């Protein structure tokens, strides 16, 4: 007997855990239920080698590199550490996060960082803030060529460059399906002189989502239509966007889902006298009649965000919906969806960060207040009448840890509205559905 515990003979065999003998298919199914639970995933990697292999790619699904966050995310620390451990090929979502005034340019690279950056050869979703396309020309493929075969979704925040340079960058990705161009409300969208001899290397499919925010570069959209031989997006989310008719016409044959925000860009000011609110969120001297969906014959679903309905905007939102629904002529149109995003659910922690406490439970009073608030928002649809029948859908679009909370709130809203006859004009009765946020942080 040794001090501190019994003596373990060399011949003693420690029985393995039953978890290590599970079929790989069951292990992967278990891991799939835990993909948003970082603590549990880390525990799974310590079980055995097979559990490590099943869990490790979920742990490193998203990589954030920043020039403004803490030391852990500071460029190029994440690249150096993950390259040393051989983890960069596991990354599916890459976010190069920046701050205003610091353009992402070749000055961030040397031969070491470029070699590590090139090891990110399995990225499907590429997100870059303040990309300076002009500074990467003409050797842009040297820096981003390894993304060309894999990237399917591209998100650019405040991209810098001429029309052709930005379109050239978009055209690098031969399998690109979805595109997000996001500008800050007050960010300059000045366009430098263009090189008309610059053409994109590929004509990407562009059949997924198009998301535009505070977008004023009408010329860029026109050149995209010309150089990509039209646009074929099936889904669009548009907020504070110029040239709405151009986009709707370009996707007249393919558009199936349209997400709109029927309020001003920030919901801070009521419309001035004689000024109308268009579907692009801009307060301009125009008529709602300028917005028309009659040509979009494939349109199935109209989506609108619930947080748009508040205060003095209630009447503007109902007028917008009435007009929008009256212009739809699609024979397959069947759904109006009200989207409740994660930021709407104030009673729970919105981010399940590994260093933060677990999601908290809310009191009955807080839950009742949330239900009451959403019932007030849904009241707008009591004013909406349409010549077409449609299925009303309440959609919780939140991070996975908030799923139960969000669905519980929306189901209570529907139950209370049904009890007072609030949905009598909708047949069949409203659906309550859940869609997880796509990006795992």
C-alpha cells in the first residue's frame, strides 16, 4: 500500500467506458445535438479518439480574426496557433473582423501569415470587414485563390473599391450561391474610377440568398446584372436599399422568398409630412405605388421582421403590408412569415459563449410581458386584408440555445390570440416554426 491510495498492479486492466464502444453513427448523432454547447463538446473530445474526431470540427467550425478584439483574436494569433495544431482545415466559417477606418489590405500579410492563411482550404462562408479590393489588385488571387473552389457564401461589410474590383472579387468564387453586402448607415460609398477591362473570372451560380443593408451603390448592382448575365437569387433580404425595382425585375423568374423591413433605417424618426416609407426602408418623397411585386411569378413567401412593428410605425407598417400584398400576382404565393429574431427575446442571454454562465430562467411576470408585447405586434395583421389567401407563420429565428424559450413564447401568443378570436380571418390557423441562426460563433 502506497501513501495516497492503493497500489495498482501492472497487470490490472482498467475497463473502458461503454461510450468508447458506441458505433460511430450514434456518436455523430449525439455530437450533432451538442454543436452549440461548447462546454459539452470540449468534454466529448476528452472521452476517446473517436469522440474527439466527431467533435473537433464543430469546435473549430468558426474562426474569428480581429484587429480590435482581445489578444486571443488579435491578427495573426489565431492563424499561428491553429496552424501549429493543424486545425485550420476544420474551419468552415471565417470572419475577418475589423473596425471603421482600418481597411483589410496586403499590409496584414507577410510570407508566414500568407502561408497560414492559405491553409484555410475548406471555408464555405467567408466574412470580411472593410475589404480594400483596390489594394489587392492585380495579385488578388495570390491572397484569396485558395477560397475559390469552396466558398458558397460571401459576406462583405463596407467593402472598398470600384464597381469592377468588387465584382471581380465576387466572381472569384465559382460556386458562390449567397451574397451579403452590408454598409453602415453613414459609411461613405464613394466609387473610385473604374477599369472597364476588368472582368470576373467566373459567373457564380448566385441562386441562394442576397442580403443588402444600407446599400446605395446602384451602379454596382447594374454592373452585376450585366457582368454575371443576370441575377438568379431565390431569396432576398433588403434593408435601406436603393434600386429595389432593379433587383425585383432581375430576379423576376426566380425569387421565392422576400424579406422586407417596413420601417425607416433605424426606426428612430417618424416620417415627415408628405413623405412615405418605401419597402427599402428609405424615407423619400415617393408613393407606395412605386413598389410592385406583380412580375415575380415564383414568389411563395413574404417575410417581415417583428421588431419593425412598434410605436408610431404601426400604421406605416400596416399600410405597407396592405399595399405589398395587393401587388402580388404569383400563383404559388402562400405564406406571410413574421420573423422574431434573437434580439427580440430579452428574457434570456442571447449568446451562449463558453466563458459566460448558462442561459437563465425568466420569471412568470417577465414571460407574460413578452407574450403581451408580441401580441401587440401581431395586432397589425388584424388590419391586413388581401384578395389572396395566405398561411400566417410565426418564425423564431434565434441561436439554438434559445429555441425552447422562443418557441414557448410564440406558442403562448398563438394560444391567447386563438382564445379571443384574433386569428379568425386566417384559415388555416397560424404556424409556429423555428429556424436556427446560420452562423455559429
